[in-house]
C-alpha cells in the first residue's frame, strides 16, 4: 500500500485539483469516434467522483509476478485474412490434434498424449529453430503469433510457447460457413468418422508451405511415412462433406503436416535455403536429415467453428 500511495499521492492532493479542468475523453467506439466526458454529462451536475480525474495505472511490477510468463506482451505480425470477415459467417477447420513425443524416449502409448516433448528431442529441435531464426528474420510462432526472435532469447519461453503446445494436422481447408450449415456439417462429420482406428503419424521432414493467397509462409514438419495413408483417406471423407455443402475441397495432392512457424508473404526461397544450410552444417546430426523427427499418436478428430471446438470422434484402440 505504501508503494501505491507513493505512486498516486494522498487524497488531499486529489481534492486540490482544479474542478473546472476538462476531464480526459472517454474511449470511443471501434470506428474511432468518441465523446468527451463533459459532453456526456447532463445539466444537473456531476458527483464528486465524476469530477475527479481518473487515477493513473499502478506500476506493472506491483501487479505482476516475476515468475509468470507474459504471453500477451508481444509485437504481433500483421496477418492478412484468407477470407474477409462477414457477419453471420464462421470459420470452419477440421483437424487431427496431437501431442508430440519421441519414439526414442521409450514412452508408453498413454504417454503419447502428454503435453510436452521429451527433453532429448527438444534440444535438437530448439537448435534447429534458433538457427532458422538467425538465418530468416521475421518469423512467428504459429497460433500465438509470438516473434521467434523474442522466443529464442529465453529458453523457457521457447519450450513453453513453441515446443510444449498442441499441434494439429488439417483434414480440410479453413473456410467460412453460414450458421445454418453448422449442425449439418458437424452431424455428417460425426457419422462418417464414428469407427476410426487410432494410428501413429511420423513427421519425417522439415518443409515450407505457402498459403493460396501467398500472404503467409509456414515452416512445417511433413508426414512422409507412417500415418500418411490414414490421413489421406480422412481428407477424402472431409472433401465429400465439404462438397455437399458447396465448400472448396482440400488440395488434390495433400501433404499432411504440422506448422510451427510462419512469416509474412512468400518466404519460401529464404526458408528453403535456410533448411539446406542447416542440413549441410549438421550433416547427419541434423533433425531434418533421415528417419523420422517426431511421432504423434492420434487420439481423435476435432472441428473448430468460430471459437467453439466440437469433438467429432475418439479413435478406437
């Protein structure tokens, strides 16, 4: 409290303020228009509380624990929407969620659903990501949009915000749908996927993807071995449901993958050159060379519509 009093001053100092001074403007609407507090007041006068200028915010170090990571204090990239926002439309995304772990760690099947990547596999991936950050500036962590350059300065943040999160393999394009289509799409997805078996997905290669609009590039781990045929069949099922609802189908030659990083515009040349340079420097020790990098044990299929996530199915053992 003593620190707060020192910051704000005493009550008597507030009482000595000039009552005739104009109060600061009220924050306006999203369009930027706003009105001053004096314009909003009625002619009957204001209470003493309304006449006082608002207190300044307290120092952040009084409110924030030094042991808590602040994920919101980030300079985010200016992403461009793949499709314009329209009132009444909802973004649809069908995917297989997964947690990453290493086969070499000897984990049991149940442990495949844990949140974190084992330390033995975090180290080579972290080194790869840090090297890419030094070769290709302007990259961000997928979904949280945190600058990679900032993450690489703090190993704890890199582990928690990039390597310790859930990833997904897309089974269909992210497209806008109408509200009246939601129930039909969810019902069809659940009916078609009700008897799916669990399988493993092997991520074998670092690769680069660019969206259709060429507004964003992605550094991803691609599926080339185990799980490829199962995912391809599931993509075809989603395509049928999309087609029945007049939605664009997935790519003709799908390349299942999980995206870790993104950057603005078409950065494919720079990212591919970066991967090649790392491969050359690491030789056979690089995580992008030979074998599989990660294995993801699938648990089911989910569908996100707007901000709501629907469980489509749980895979059978």
